[in-house]
C-alpha cells in the first residue's frame, strides 16, 4: 500500500489534520531523540512515532517510555497499520502507558490512549547554622528532588543577597542545572558572608529553586547573628 515509511508518515499527517490537529514533522529534543510527528490539539501535545513493521512498533513503544517523561510532550503514541497491531502489542503499550494508533485506509483508530504522567514537582530541604558571628563565613546546603514523573528543565538554585548576607568573593550565589529527571535530586552548597556591621538579631535568609513551567521550591532559614556566640 505504501512504498516506504516516509510515504506512510505523510498519510498519517493527512489523517491527523482531518481530525483537527496541527502537525509538525521531525521534532528534536535536547536528549538527541528525533520524534516523527508532533500533533497539537486543544493545547495538548502528542509525540507520535510512525512505523510500518511489527518489530518497529514494539521498539518504539519501548522508546515511548523515555519520550513520555519529557516536558515537550503530554502524550506519546506509536502509529502503524492496524493490521500489524496485535492484542499483545496493545497490552504491552497499556502496561507502559503509551498510546497506539491503528491506521486504516481512510481513518485513525485510537486503539490505546496514552496516559498523562504526573507533572514534575520540586521538593526538598537543607541545612544551615542557627547562629553565626558578624563578618563570618558560613555554609548552607540546599537540595531538591523531582517527585513527579516528568523531566524538569533549566533549573536555577540561588540565595537572595540582602540584609546582612552577601556572596563570598569567587563563590556563587546562583547555580544552574540543565535538567532533573524523575526521582533524581540536586544538591548545592553555598558559602555566604555576614557583613561585619550587622547588628545582633535573627535574620531571614531566603533560598529558592526555579525551573521551566513548574512552581518554585523555596526555603527560609532564620539565622541568629550574635557577636558573642552562645553555646546551645
């Protein structure tokens, strides 16, 4: 019916457009993967791999579990001629939460719908001294973990320079990370200097982690500054 996979892919594009999707071909993601199609409808983005042979279908279902975690896609599907899609492949796709499109002569049959994964969520904590001296340098640790099911991109971890707190020369107040996968954590240690002229009092030190498309993860450290250190 089709001379090659390219011809088949163009046919799939035409059917998707009939169903109201806008479609882009050859979509690349930062991890280096190339996805055959990106179909968008009702603000939902579906990555679609197109295959003409049975083995390619199972391979792309497996690949779909990786693509599904990426923030560029809400859903992941594998499209193939319906006659090649067995009940075993449908069960396999369902277990892996990947969708399957059965392509017929003039329509698409949505054999297995792709599930939406839980969005990325940054949660964490840290450690800091409860008391420091004016003019001293101290360390603060901060960590965040991606508790969701999607990759999060372009993270920045920083502390707010203000009040008595400033950056130590040649040290950083902000760190960057390209991405954080589900279940992975990121640990950062800051070196912070207290201004010598600071009056004895308890001051808030604010730290935050921001990333593309998700809620920031913040933390406030209440640090006592005392000229005379009290043992606790």
